[in-house]
C-alpha cells in the first residue's frame, strides 16, 4: 500500500451529505473587511445573471479548520435555506 492510500484510509469517515446541484457556485473569502467582502460580492453578482445566485462565505475561527468539502456543503445548505426563506417571505401578502 502506498503512502497516499494509507493516509486516505486513516481519515475518519464524514457524514454523507446530498450532492450539491451541478450549477451551485460559491466564493469563500478570507482576510477581508466587511467593506471588501461586500465589494467582492457585488462584483461577482455583476458578472452575469447566473452569478447573481452565487453563495458567499467568510472564514471564521470555526470553519477555517474544516475540510473544503464540508465548508462548501454547509454553505450550500445555508444558501438553499435562505432562498426558501426569501421565497416564502416574498409570497406572503403585505
């Protein structure tokens, strides 16, 4: 068994998550001020209509140690929930 095989077998198994949609887009930001992050978000969303649905995350003391796949999966779930919440809010009569 080579070193890479041994390393991959030694990793703990993570909880299975449903796969993200193929069109899911995400940007993870590190070391930016709120103003810089908002500028990045606005710039990305201005690229095209599909880019307006991009999910964004800032690193935190908690998530900085996560594997990237876990961070993207969590971000995908939060993004899905926010879209549902916004749709429900817009559907409510004023």
